[in-house]
């Protein structure tokens, strides 16, 4: 049992940034409880010898996501612009060869972090008191226990633990909170229903990543970007890092419930075949390849997310109402008013949530 001023549920970007912000304000009486054994939440990068390639979110836009840009600058992280030079490819049908067309260049540019987005998680973790981060603890219940809120968590062996806090910061998607946490007393019906209906960004998605020694598609005057109505990937981008390995990644358009009936090896084979159709025989033998299916992540996706459209959600209701007012605050990206579901949304939701501290 531990008593703290603030308990943070989740050690993704929102949870770690909340701790970082609290410490900058001189508040060090907190604990972070994370269900996974690893940090990062929906931020995940490959950790093999090929380098850090993003299996979760990849981009931010500093021109208008200014709080996110300020954080990246404060943490002294190196950034670079998404490669978009050259033509893009379109696959309109299986009966037509890929069509080459003028590429699309984002303005303002999409930016990435050197070493992958996990570098952001790693630096935030090193800037806070690591002793206050507890992994492998899935919070199962929030119980009003005046003058505190009791958080009941469970580890992989089924052992339960209690933490008591004055205030709880939920650094989780609202739908996941409603699905996996029990509130005593219960949340207001309208609030619970709204959280249940708030899509979780990334939850229904899957990404395929193929790593190569050289970005051979650039020699063909191609940007590495493609759109396909054939699949299995519907949107493809260059994922190469300056001075490092080359890579391509794509979002799979195969629905989550269909993917669950296909082996990872079969999916990878289909994705390699598509890359060969688009970029030629050099795509046949990547140095490494990865699939990250977020719909299979129990601490990201619920059953409802298997049927989600995958679009960026509408913001979840905040502040939290009823007896939980001023005791629980949602700070995950889905609570952001401006950048719901984006990395910058986590920063925005935390900043708004901490306004009262």
C-alpha cells in the first residue's frame, strides 16, 4: 500500500509527460502504474540491430503543434523531415499495373524524431524519477475511499495491490478505461456511454515494416509513397532514417477480425508481394521485416475497436462529472480538444489537465 498525491495510470507519452510536467512544477509525490512490462503505450519502435523504426505513430507537425514542438526542443531531440521527394504510385485495381503520378508533399512538413518516436519515451523516462514508475501493474478498480481514491491493481500472477491518491490522472484511451476499470461508485451513465463510444486511435490498425540496405525506390524517382485499392496495404510511406537503414512501411487495410484468422507469416508474404508489384524485385528480400497489429494489444484495443473505422476520434467528455469531479482527470490523447488521437493530443490533454495543479 502506498499513499501519494497523484497516481498516473499509464506510462505512454501522456503518462510520462505528465510526470515530467509535475516534476518541473516541483510536485514529486506521484506514482505511475503501467499494465505492460514496457513503457510507451502506443509508441513502439523496432529495437533490433536495424535501428529504431516506428511501429506506432511516426509524425508530428511543429508548425501548428507548438506544445509538442517545444517539448521536443526542450528534450534536445533531433528531428528530420519526412521524405516525400519524387512520384507516388497508385494501385486502382488488380487488373491494372500501378500508376505513377506526381507525389504529394505535406505543407507544413511532417516531421520525425531521429531514432524513432521511442526516443521521446526514453528521454522522458530518464528525466523523471524512475523509482516512481511501476510496470506490470494493471489497474482494475478505482474506489472512492475518502479522503483518497484507492487504485486496485493486479500483476501477471494475479496478485493485487492498493495505492491511495488524492487525484488520479488517466493516461489511457477512454474506451479502454471504461472497458477495463471498475469505478465504485459507478461513473455517470452518460459519461460511461460516451467513453465507450470514443474510438481509440491506432487500436484497429496494423503496420508492416520492411528494412533494406538502400532506398532503391529513390533511384527510380519515387518517393516511396503509394495508395492502393488492391492491398493488403492501403497507404505506404518511406520510413528511412538519414544516415541509417532504408525502410518502407504500410498501413494494412485488412479488417482486424480478418487479420486475426491469418498468420503473421502469411501477412508478411502478402505485403512483400505488394512491395514487389510497386517497387520491383529488390523489395523481395528485406534485411528485416515487422508487423505490429495494434488490434491484438489488450492494453490498447477492446472488442469494439475491432470494428472501428480507424478515423481520428471526437474528443472524450471532460471534465469528469459526478462524484469523480476533481478526483479523476483524463489526460490521454483522446481527451485533447485540438489534436485528438495525435501525439500532440497527449501533450495538449496533459497541459489542460494539469491547469488546476
